[in-house]
C-alpha cells in the first residue's frame, strides 16, 4: 500500500477512535487498530514537515548543532537532556523555547509556542534523539533544582472548580485505579514513559500534541485553570514529569489515546 | 524594525553577547494559579431542611451525580436544574461516577468508595449520618487532608441547596 494511502486510512480510523473512546477505554478492536497505527503513525508526516521547517529556519540539524555548540554527532544526546538551563537564555528552557532562540539567531521571527509550526518543528527536533535515554539532570545547577521544585509544587497544588491537583489522579496510590473507565497511568513507568513518548499523535484529538499541551488537556478536564505553554510553572511541570522518565528510551512521535 | 531582527543583527555583527531571554515566550502563570487556588478547609453546618424525600430534589441530585456538565449530560433534565450558567457557559455537574459506583451507574470508576445501598450499609447501621455525607461533598478535607475527592462547596462549584439535593440522592433508598 502506498504510504500516503496508509496515512489517509490511519487518519480516517483515528477519527473513529476519537468518537468510540470518548466514553469508554479501548476495545479489542481499538487495540488492534492502535497496533496498526503505531506502525504508521499519522504524526509521521507532521514530523517530516517539522524537519523541513528546521531546515528553513535554523539550517537543519547542522545549524541546530552549531547553535547548541555541539557536533552533529553529539546532537541526539544534547536533545535528550532537555529541558535544561541555558546561560544564553538565562532560564530553564524546553526544546520549543530553545528553538525560538535558534530561529531568532538565524534572523527569523520565532514561531509562537502554540503554533502548529512550532509543534511540528519541536517534535521533529525531539525525534532526533530517538533511541537515546532521557538524560535530564535536575541537579545540574540551582536553576534546574528550582525548576524541579516549582514543578513538584505545581503538580501537588489543589485548585480549580473541583479542588483537584495532578496528584489527585497521578499519585503513586492512584495508579491503576479507574477514573470513569480510564485506568490512571503511572507517568514514569516503562509502558507510559510520558516524557519519552510525547509529542504524540493523540487519537481523541486527532492532533500532534506536545507534553505541555497534554498537561493542558488534564487541566481542562479536571477544571483547573489552564496555564500557558512556556510559563515557568509549565516548564517546571515538564521538568518534574521528565525526571520520572529519566533513563527511558525516547520514541517520538508517540501514539496515545 | 522588529525587535527580534534587531537582536539577530546585533548578534550577527558581534556587538552583543548572546541573550535570548527577551526572544523567548515565557508568559506569566502565577497570577492565574493564585486566583485558582483552593480556599482553606471549611467545616459546614448542614441546613435544617437539607435532607428530603422530594422526588424532584432527588432527581436533581442524581442528575448532578451521574453527569459531567450541561453539554455532555444525558437523559431528561430534571425540573429546577439548568444546563447553562447565567453567563451562557455549560453548567458543571458532579461527575461523581468518575470515581464512585452507585445504583444505575454507567462506566463508574473506583477511586472513591462504592456507594451502592448507602442507606442500608452506612446510614441504617449508624456508621454515617446525613451531616457526614453533606460535609464530605461540601469539603472532604475535614477528616482527610490529602483526599482525592472533589471539593464542591468551598470551590463554589455548587450551592448549599445543590449539595443537599446530591446528599438526599445518596442517602435515599433506591429501587
């Protein structure tokens, strides 16, 4: 089958999953389709488009390596260590924010963090590290320690219309319990390894979704006020959740419900 | 000239050490979070006329218990309940079935205790009373600071009367 036809088919199936699994978790048929889609992830074309965007705006992998002051061989390891503190930014940055700097250094107006272009480009950049273990270092310096601490605090903060926190559903003793019909995942376990598998194609949204965007999804569902991408607290949450996946192999794009 | 362009021109001409802190988006979230934080643990007094066997009140309580919000709600809307807030947005309901099983629940979760036959198992046996149930729904933290249960009156998600309707539903004898 032609790749484009496969992708079209996968997209069609994805919109069906979206409807079917809104209320109930995956049926056996859904699971079979999930396995099929993992082979032909609909996000593959978006990653490809991200690669072109990196070429045009940062000079491709070579330009990115130069910006990060590493050799092209060292690029995957470097990318696997994000979010990290960068002196030139004076803050802990995610890949997307780092790319805003790289675009600017190349004379381009940076894509906004929530733009489709940034989602595609940053997803491609993370996929450069596929096969590498996540290597975030939360003890690297005081900035990383502060970012982790802020993430931990934000994760445990009860707020919103129902007074819930991320902890309400993602604490160790909540793992495996059922919320409606959905099992509560262990964000750091090998079968989830959230930070190593987002950006992912999210079937219920039929869209390429980044980790921070996924956090926003949980905030929306649980009635917590949604906080903006790139805010200190969001980056903190990313640092906190990424630490849970440390050592797990990066595999982008993921495929998620 | 765009500021990002100025920065990159300066960088290219070597007039400036690299500083991307102004180029990067870092919106403030602290104000959003501050306004959204949960108020202090509050003990409430159950109103005298709270618990009722009025079928309409119980129907409202059941509807709030089993549904997520006005947009997603299924079945006939009981008298005295709205699907929308005054601002036109969908009214939020309890979505209690996300965590609790109970008579007639569809796709119930198990994060909270099973509330089947609550009257026979908990009220009649004296293990619980109505006021306990009311308080638990209003602000569950009073006897469990770390609870995973939603907070419904301190957050003003519901008013006192709505909490009474939900409580009346839970403690009612079901067919």
